[in-house]
């Protein structure tokens, strides 16, 4: 689990280029590159912009680390639910 946490933090830091927030372009790139295998619509710029607006709690047009963690939590929950459902069907 430590390596997973390190990866989450490192991915944000690299994508934000050491800044406190991801701007729109950096967020789009991160989602397309890092989350394409676990999320739908990652090839849609409009869908990613909508996702960014949904995460942007303070409406500054950027995604902070805390807002990014909200996205990670959502993705993790979705994966967990999918796995639970597939295990229930397999039983």
C-alpha cells in the first residue's frame, strides 16, 4: 500500500510540475494518460473538463491535491464496487 500512496503523490507532483494545483491542461493530460484504463470518456476533452469542474470545490479553475484525492477516492470506490459485483455474480 505504501507504493500505491507514493504513486498517487508522485503522479500529482509530476503532473503539476511541483506546483500546488493542476491547471486544465495538466489535469486533462493526467486523466488521459493515467486513468484511461479505469475510467470512461477519458478521450473526451469535454467530459474531462466537466469532471474538473465537478472536482473544483473552490471554483479557481484548477485541481488542488485535495481535489485530486477526491477523484482518486471516486475511482477507487468505483473499482471496488465493480469487483464486489463481479464476485457476487461469480458466486
